[in-house]
């Protein structure tokens, strides 16, 4: 569950979507790792699930100061854009977009969920992933992570192992699912329990996937070298068939591991802290933010202090960034800086900017992009959108 803060909107510059659907350019020769249209600049992808009006959902490409609605990969998709991720899955140089549509009906199973792949450069038709055993209401695609040609898909509402909303995680490579993990998988300590929602959050590194189970607040490290790590689950070697794992400490009251990222190691948010671990799960550093809250009566008092929760995490090749529950943002090792957004719900970090999705901003949601060098903020909107910014990737 994300921690959100209801705070004042800050809109400095507004840009609106270009009219009509447009496909990305086909030239990938000069593309950057997060460039879908091949213009040599990092792009952002924003999801709009259209959840509240039962729509199919939509994806928008934020590129070169414009917002372009991407063509829908499937008219049957529902909730498209609930989760988005980017990576070069086919190795052509252009970034590909992976998008969850967790409310999609599959094989007669309502809300089983699906994931769609939109290939950069517009040279290939979209791909589609579904669970090997689709189950109603599983919400396959509600969480996603991508690294290279690997995809991790969370189905946190899956009645896995016959247990209500125990959750499951599916690992895919080159567009094919090859492994499914639950808390009852061989070698995984603990058991699938009702409403654990295993797979609520995901992050992926070169050879491991980090699985957050914040509703349970527990974690397991899975792999050949089991080492200690706090509440998420780390699965070493995506193609392994045998799990070796260790049960770890947990904090069931604070929603630990609700927000995850990867930058040269795993970044985990919760319990008022951000903890950074290396690829093997060894702790590297911690980050926390102390705040001085205002009392209910509005009168300042000495001695009051609390810890701001990490609302969102985002990472790129350059580092990671935190959006705190008190409206501040931070890209370690820099100090936290104020930046107020209305109910920040998603975040993405590029080499030059930090973007925050605000799907409840009226009208139709918005995405605010902060230039990390100049400090300028540009806010993007899309005419006709309902919840722009439900998810972001960059």
C-alpha cells in the first residue's frame, strides 16, 4: 500500500497531448536505453487505467516535450497502465514498454489479468503474457519489473496454492514465462496465507528479483547464496528450478517493502527508512528523514518529531530517488528538498529528471517532471485522460 500525502498542487508549466494516436519512429540507431521512439533522448511512459469508469486503460509516451497516446495493444485489455516498465527486450536498441492490464478477462476468467509488450521503433506487433494458470481476480500485471530481456510479473490477488489472495510472481524471458513463485514453492520458507499479496511490489537486478509482501511484512531470500535481507523476497538466478532460501526479519505493522527499486543493488522503502542492499542482499546503507509535524491545534510545540515515510522510490542508471510522505524529494547523497504534489502515486527517474504521477489531480490526472539540474518543473496533461500517472516508467 502506498503512503500518500494530500498536499498542495504545484503546476508551473502545462503541456497537453498531441491529437490522435501516433506510433514511435522506426529509427533505433541512436536510441538511449530509455528511448522508445529513437530520437536519442530518454522517454517516459505514463499509464491511465481509467479504472473508475471501467475503461480499457491507456498508455502515453512523454517525449521531446509532448504527450503522445500510444496505440492500444488489445481492445479487450482492462486497466492497461496499472503498472509500466521499460527495457530493451528484443535487443534492437529502442526501449520497449511492458504494461500491466490486471483487470483483463483471460480464458473466461474475469480479472485474471494480462501484460502487454509494446516494442520500441514500431517495427513489431505487440506481445502478450498471461499466467500459466489464469485465475479470476488474480490481477496478473498489477506489478512489474524489467531488467534487460527479463520480466517479473506480480499477481498479488492470485488465490495461489488454493489460498485467497496469497499472491504469486511469474518470471519471463524473451516474452515467455518460465517460472512461477509463491510462498508455498519448494525451498521458500513460510506458507501462503490469506491476503498476504505476495508480489505487491517488485524490483529486478541483473540476476535477481526482489518481491515485496508489505501486507505480511515478511521476506525471504532465495538463491544459491542465502544471505540476510529485510522483508522482501529475493530470487537469485531467474532460470533456477530449485529454490534455496532463508526466512528473514519482518515488521508486519508498517508496510515495509511497499516500494522497491534497483540501482547497483536493491533499494527498499518502509518503516520510515530506505535501506540499500547489494546484489547479494548485504546491507550497504540506510536513509531516513526526520520531520517536525504541526500539532492538530496548529500551535507549534518544542520536542515534536516524527519520521517521514518513503512514499515512492525510483531508480535509473545514475542513482535512485525518494519521494517522502511530507512532500519532499531526495536523490542521495543530496539533502531532501521540498516539492509538493497532490497525492503522488507513481515515480520514475531518468538520467536528467524525476517524474511523479498524480492521477487524482483534476482534471484527468497529471505528470510533473522535475529537471534535476535546473530545478524547473514541467507538468503534462492529456485531454480525455481519467487517471494519467497511475504508473510511470522511464
